[in-house]
C-alpha cells in the first residue's frame, strides 16, 4: 500500500551545470520547427504536438500553441541537450519525483534554468512490490494511477504544477523519472482542460511507448538476463503505459467528479480564472 505525507511542498533549487550563451528565440505562437529529440531524455516532447503535421487541435477547431510546455523523462543533459533547451528558451523545470529518485538519477541542468521540486506522491521513495505474474503488475499500476485522482494531497500537488505552468511566462518542461505516469497524467489533464478530444489525448499518452521503445527493450532484456524470463515478464507492464492505465484514471475522474472542470476546481483547486488563463495561453485564437 502506498503511504503519503500529509503536507505538500514545492521546493526550489538551482543546480549547477554547463552554461551557454543565450540564443535568439522566435515567438512560440509562430510556426515552429519540429521539436528536437534530446540525446539523454528520450521521452522529451511538446504537449501541443511535436510538429505542424501533428499539431493538436481542440473540439472548437483551435490549434494548441507549441513551444510553451514540454514533457519529459528525467533530464541528465549532455552539452548538446543543454544547448537545445536554451534554443527552446526553456527557463523552468518541474521535477515531480521523490527525493530518492532525484538522488539516484539527478537532473543535470544549466544554472540559467530554475527547477521546482514538487514531490507528487508525497513519499520518500517509490517501492514496487513483488510481482508473480503480469496481472499483478497491471493491478498495481492501475491502483497507482487511480491514486492520482483519488488522493486529495496528490491532486493538490498536480494542481500546483499546472498552476505554475499556466502563469510562468517562459517555456517550461515537467517530468518524472520515465515521463509516463505522473507526467502522462499532468499532460492529459492540461489537454482535457483545453478541450482536446479523448482519442487524441490517448494517442499522445501512448506515444510514450514509441519514444521509449529502445530503452524499454533494453531494460526488459537486462531483466531477463538478471532475473530470468518469468520475473521479467511479470514486471514488464511497469515499463510501459497501457490503455488500461489511462482508462482507470478517466473512470476515476468521471465517477468521482463528473467532468474535467469539476475535477480541476474541486481536486486541483484551479479557479475559473486559472482555466481561462490556461486556454488563453495555449489556444491560438482563443477569446472569452
């Protein structure tokens, strides 16, 4: 069973890494080049779509504005990646992980980038139980992602992240360790609030499996070599995202709150003004 701290926090820290000159940046509401791939973070991408070819559009036909909010797995960036973040004018990173995760796999960022440490789960470390079959892992993951919606303190922390993404004027990125569960739900909530169709949100959610395929395959092969085929197969669902995980989240949201707007107001503690500000920021041509 997961245990949660009863207090929430948003620590601020500025790590030290390599610096680069600030480049000239085009305005994010203009047509942007395809989002570049990072060498050290394979799940880095724009929540509005990575190119003009797959730029997401909401149910009202309004295009989501690219170049403002990115999602990722953790960011141990090499020199070329540091330059890429500067080229994208990213000034803020939201790290959604536990302290144990950060210590084991630290971000390496330029000191020009601020980092907000928001431990979404409110626990010291994430402990994965012993699985005997893959169904055990699927059940564990389903219960885990449902807790994102059902636990008040966890929901509050998601709201802190989303509020920061709304009102920070610079380009930003949020991430957890693999960029799939805590990060995947954050992206899905923002897209729902912007009126993106569930089919598009689901497709974007499942893109994690495409972006991380090489890393996941290596992790699986290493597990087979170290622990054997049976154990590797039992733990395999933890490495990827599935329709069932997103379904569990959406069902919990609809059953408990009725709509994304009520979830945002009651659980994330976002106001009507916050939601309107998000739409103004992220929807090209939006007007109240």
